[in-house]
């Protein structure tokens, strides 16, 4: 399996794994954040596009979240936001979620466990994406 992470013309983080494209757009949420209390919150929108010739279902997700102090939290579970979408060739699925951190920056990376219509399991990568304050610039910590 090969995955390449880049940015698209809209500034979204992009990874392509075997014909599946994952695009991520993180956004800092100042109204839900409280920097004085060490709480910084981001939303992120993800779009998964099936550009392969394989129908597949997203079964589970895995996240590795690293805050600005290097503390790591791993999160895994079924589906995404309560759904296990089936993606036919040419289809896409979008969803939004969020992530609180105790620091003003961090990074998220992960993958989705998929199963083809033939029952074959495989993994597609989510690009590593940076969670940075809007005036802090964008970097992969």
C-alpha cells in the first residue's frame, strides 16, 4: 500500500492510498476554546473519495493525537461519527468532528480500516494534519 500526503488547491491536507483520497480541513474554534484554562478546540472536516474500482465499507478508525508537549493519545473505534459508510467507486463521504487539546498546537494522524465488497480488509491513511492557532502558521509539528 502506498500513501502520499500533500496539500490541495484549497489548502486541505490530502493522502491517497490505493485509489482512496482522504482530504482534511482543520479549523480552530476560538468560541469553544479557553486558553486561560489550557483548552484549545479544533473542528476538522474529512472527505473520503473512492477513486478506485472497489466498493468498500469503512469499518473503524484510528487516531494518534500529539499535543504541543509531545503527549500522545490514541483513539480507535467503530466507524466515524457513528457511521460505517459504504463507498462505491466514484462516491465520497464527508463528516465533521473535533479535537480538544491542552496546548495551542498539535498534530493528528491516523487511518481507516476498510473491507472490500469481497470481504478483503485493507487500510487507507489519513494525512497527518496540524492543529495550529490561526495566527501561528501551519506546520506539521
